[in-house]
C-alpha cells in the first residue's frame, strides 16, 4: 500500500520524550503485524479448497 495523501499520522504519533517515541514506533509496528495477520487469516478462510 502506497499512501497518496497525508492523514496526519506522523504528527499524531510523535512525542518529544524519546522513550515514549520508541513506544509509539513499537505500537505502530505491532499494528502492521496484526493487520497483516488478520488479512492473511481472512484470505486463507476465503480460499477454495
């Protein structure tokens, strides 16, 4: 997926505290992994056997 427009996510997830910023990066990465797993599960469930 290539983002076409900006949705303001970079500024919404930016904290000036370094430890909180790493937490934000971790949560974003976890969200990507979770989304990928859900899409893979749905794709597998919808496949014809």
